[in-house]
C-alpha cells in the first residue's frame, strides 16, 4: 500500500465523516447543549468505539455478525434502545434551556462512555468498515490485516480532528443561542428528537 492509496482513502474518509450522520450530529448536539469540551469528550468516545469496529472488520468479526441474523439483531436493538433512553432523558429536560455550565461540574468521562456505547451498539458501523477498508487494500503487497488497521487508524484520526472542529464551531453557535432563550429552551427537545430518529433508523436498518 503506497502513500497515494492512503491519501485517496483519506479524501474519501473526510467526505464520509462530513456527511450528515449519527456521529457528527451527536457531537454537534452535545457541543451546542453543553459546550465544546463536552463535544470533544463525546467525539473521543465515538472514535474509541471506532477502534473496536475497525478491529472487528480487520479480523473478520464483522463478517460473523453480518452472517448471524441473531447477533446482528441483538446488537442493533440494543443500540436503538440505548439511543431511545438518551432521547427520553433529553425530553425530560426539554424546558431547561441552555445555561453557561461550570465546566468543572460536567462529567466528561460519562460523555466519553456515552460516545463509546453509542458506536459499539451500532452494528452498521462494523459493516461500514468491512465494506470500505478492503477497497483500498493492495492485495499484492500482502499483510492485508495490517493494511486495514493502518487505514482504520487514519480514518479515526481524521474523524477526531473533524469532530473537534465541529465542536469548536458548534460552541460559537451555542453562545448565539444563549442570547435567545426561546430557542435555547427547545435544544433538549431537538436533541431528543434527533436521537430518537437515529434510534429508529438503526432499529429498522437491514444488513
């Protein structure tokens, strides 16, 4: 695998990461509702979850999940249930509005774990890597698992950078919303709705 292949993969990875999806929408929502550091903590959790998915795709575990209807369904519905739980929590706080939280009071580790769980419980992520990574592997060069791991690491690193950028700009939007209480009071409702939609999308997804 040469540097040109890695750069080509990087370009595709950036485009895919920037496309509207569960991960960047979740980072955006967390950054707006709780600030940039909260968004970055969530992003690090999401990307830690990606490590597991990359390893699963590399060593063929994703293929086993894909072949097993029961395993796929269990992971899928567990993920949907977890997201519905997060949506319910947001709806409970729908009238709270945005506040200038004391950063010391935020539990960044809890946000990190939330990000990990959100990605681990979405089997479509493993299947995504199972479909994407082999397309950029040079079979003639050998060491296919190593190549897939390298590509997976490249994807994760660029995702961390882009999610951090999203968090930075989302925090700017947060300050604007804080000046408009009528809009800020709807943020938890919007976040809950987004999480609910993602949960439904995962629940009704097919292999």
